[in-house]
C-alpha cells in the first residue's frame, strides 16, 4: 500500500517555486502553489529565502496546517548582506547572495522522478534563470503586481536608454507602447530604480509570465502584450493572467477584532491598514486619528508605531508585536472613540475583515495583494499609497471608479479634514454609493474569471495540461 502511494506521488508533475523575502511577495506565490497542488494535481517545492524574512512570512510557511501535503517548503540558508534603506536594492542584495545555494538545491530536486517541469520565480529572483537553464529547467516569472507594472518593467531598459539614465528628462508622462500613459510623479523615486535594470533585461528570456490580474480589469495592457509591435518583436514571453489570486479566509480564525465586527451594523465600518510593511509619520498618524474621530464613523485600524523617514519601515518586520497604541496616538483618542472604533497595533486577519458584512470601506496603501483582496470582496477603497508602485495602483483605482484618493497638503501630510471628507464619502455619500456599484461589478467579473470556463482558471488549466503532457510553451 505504501509503495502504491509513493508510486502515485512520483507520477505527479513537479514544479519548484522561488520567492524573495516579504509577505507581499510570498503570499501570491504560495496561493499559486496551492492552486497547482489542489486544482491541478501537481507537487510543488516552495523555495523560501530566510534572510530578513519577517515573522509573518515565517508563520505562513512554517507548520501551517492549511498547506496541502504535496506542497513542500524548503528554506534556503541564511546569508549576510550589507544594510540598505531602499527596499528594492536590499531585496536584490539578499536574493543574489541566497542564490549561491540554488544549484545544489535544484540538482537534488531535479534528480528525483519526475524531474522538475518548471521553476517559477518572482521578479527579484529572476537571476535564477541561468542556474535553471544549466539544469534544463524552463523558468517562468510570476509578477505579483499589475499588468501595467509588468509593461513598465519590460519597457524600462528602453526608457533608460532613451534618456541616458537621466530620469529628469522624462516629461509628465511615460507612454508605454499600446498602454495607458503613466504619470512620472507616480514612478519617481521608487519605481524607476537603475539597480533593477539587470532584472528587467532578463524578462524576455523566461518561458512565460504569470500575472496576478485578469482580462476584464486590465484589457488594454493585456491586449498590448499580444498585439503591439514593441512587445511582439521583443519578443515578450507568453503572458498568463491567472488572477485574482488572494488568500482564502481561514475557516477557524478566531479574533477579538472579528467579534467586534460582528456587533457592528452592515456596511458601517471602515478598515484602515497600510499593509505588511507600511508606516506613517507621527504627524500623519495624529491627523489620521483626528480625521477618523471627526468623521463619526466606525473604524477598525491597524496602527503600527510611526516612523518619520521610512514609509516602508515595517517591510522586514511584518508580524512583530507592536507597542501600546496609547504611546503614539493622540491623548484620549481611545477613550473618545471607544464603541465606534477599534485599534490594534500589529495585525488583523485581513481577508476575514474585508469579507465581513459590516465593512464598507478600506483605507489602503494600494499594495497589489490588498487591491486584489478588496476587489474580490467588493470593498470600496480610500487610496493612500506609500512606496514602490503603489501610486500607480492608486491612480488606476480612482480611474476605475472604485476608490477615492485624499489630497495631501504642501507638506505632504493629509490633514484631518481631508480624512474626514473621504471617510464620510465612502460610508454615506452618493459618490460612495456609485463606487460601491463599480466595485461590485469588479467583484462579479473576478468571480467569473476564476470560475469554471473563466479566463483565469482556463489559462492556468491549459498551461497545467501542457506541463503534464511534456510541453513547456
């Protein structure tokens, strides 16, 4: 009996996945891994980089009872790297050193039967391409951001050459071939970073690209990949839109936060969270607190300790226990908002919160994972971008009609009056009702994309059949 089980296991197609550190990077790759195992009958080896991995990432990967039995987590050895405050640069450094152990790991995995059908990596891990090629393993990229960001990433080497590395020469907008223009203010200084050019240059060399999006939400960009001469002649690898991939709600999650939400009226609560890595300055936290109080609306706020000079200050600390919120929120705030508001310093079960019937709005940093979760659960957003490509996402969400973006003052701080305005708009205003209709239409299209015969589920199923049958197109 045991031999039969082992024989059955060895016949399952085997795929390896490699993620850079950070909850926002690991989560969508892990969801894809689950989909390959549960829906398509594959076995997956998930290679995790441990250096600077935040506690929340370790909780996701270690002793997680929700992981299927054919999903095996392999931790790459810890490495030493120099400190760097720019997240993208630090991640590149960590990955580059961590990849030194990859040849032996792939040799071991590929020597077993069946051999690996593919290696799937996120953009920061694309340097694994050469190692995989040495083992005759096709490499696929999984972009955990939008298709628009993918288009910019592919076009970035051309843009860099056109301006000879002087991004100050770029006018108000960047016109991507066949795509909607992007505003330069949304791209500098966090997105157009020359240190990532070697990663961008490798993208045309991968076998295919997974994107956490779906046809109905980014039709113009996805069409450009297939039809515009720039992308066709590059050539751009085959694009596989397989989203929205989001975390499932934990069936057995118990939380005082959810018990509090159970007591609130339907469509009455605004959820405030700036992702696993986002932080605000002390001044901005004070204005946000006063604005929430002035609105008179119910709120659930994940309020991490402020940082004056680093909007991504919690990126490598997600899941770390926080300080008492009374130490950094306005005096008397908790007492004055008791009953209408609830504040936690560290964590909330975000999917469970967004799917709760009492929640009607989401003040978000516009990280792509949070955007996907909000759309899947039909929740209107207050777009409050902090770093990376989040300004791009925020502008797109406003243009889709599913978000409002507060206006900051000349000092870059969003005042309490503006916070009050956007919160009231989301909860009670006519514009909020209009946005709710729009976001629920997006929710419907997301369900269709992932359902039987849907564009995203069909895309992944077709590729799974090709891998199973020996093709790697």
